[in-house]
C-alpha cells in the first residue's frame, strides 16, 4: 500500500483488502452489493455525505469529483494499487477482476455496458431528480411543473425497463452488474421516496417481479446496508 497513502481520517484495520468508501445510497449500494455478490474481501468506511465528508481533501484524493462510492484496491493489475471512483467504472473493474457478472465476449459485453450506461445516464439522474422534488422540496414548489416533469420521465423509464424484462428474469437474461446498478434506484423510489403509489409502480409488473427477485438475493441483502448511518 506504499504506492497510495490511505486516508488517515478513516483508519484501516485490514490494509490488504479492498477499501470501500461509501454510503448506503443507491449509488453506494451498487458497489457493496457487487462486492458481496463476487465474494471479495473488503473493508467499508462510511463517507457521510449529509455531514459533508465527501469534501474532505483525503476523500477528494480518491474521488476527484467528491462523490461516493470510491475504492482503493491494493491488489490491482500487475500488483499495482488501484484507486477508483464512479460506480459504473468500479462495477466494470470488479467484474473484470473476478471474471464475474460481465461477459468477455465483445458484443455481449458491449450490450451489457450499453444498459449500464442507460442506468448511469438516465435511471440515476432522473429518478434522483424525481426524489428531490417529490420527497424533499414538494412543499416549496410554486407550481407542479417540476414534479410533473420528473414523475412523467420516471414512469417512462420504468416502462422502458418493463418492456426490456418481457420474458426475461434479468435485464441481460443472466444476472449481471446491470441488475446490481439498477435495482437500488427502483427500490429507492418505492421505499425511501415512498412513491410506489404516486408512480403507480404496481402497473409495471415485470419491474416489480424483477426487483423482488434481485432484492431477495442473499448478497443484495448483505450489501445494501453497508456504510449505512
């Protein structure tokens, strides 16, 4: 670990394993669930984004954009220490490291990455905006435009996933990092945002069956509350 100094603010007990810096938000949950699913040893450290830990210079040295999650892997390629941020990049890295949950066949791999980017570019940002206006600032809105906009877009995205899941158990047929990336956001809408009825989520039957299927996996259950408050 001499190649990269470990943040002193978050003391490390087991320096030879992956160090996870995160919080149990949908983006943070992706990586802790993947680590559990892949059977990798790791040590979690809570980055409390409510109290502003993400602005700490030591955390910025790992995650330049000051966003969770981030990892330090002392056992990277060619024996190098790897520091990495951005949840999709970490998922791809871990999948390549273990040979799990992301195929190596080029065309299949690119299809998986296409849907992973769909999550990063649409599911996360749009559902996050929906939650902001629905749960946190609804009483401050002067009119219903913002909430209507993101409600409609969230429903549209749910319909895209619902169609994709026709006659499929998972987004890519087999369970993959794509499911790990998406389901925490869908669960967030139903549970944390408490918007199941508002979004009429029961009408998206394929989505509901899929998110329950994924959420019931032992690794999902073990990983979802890692780095929780």
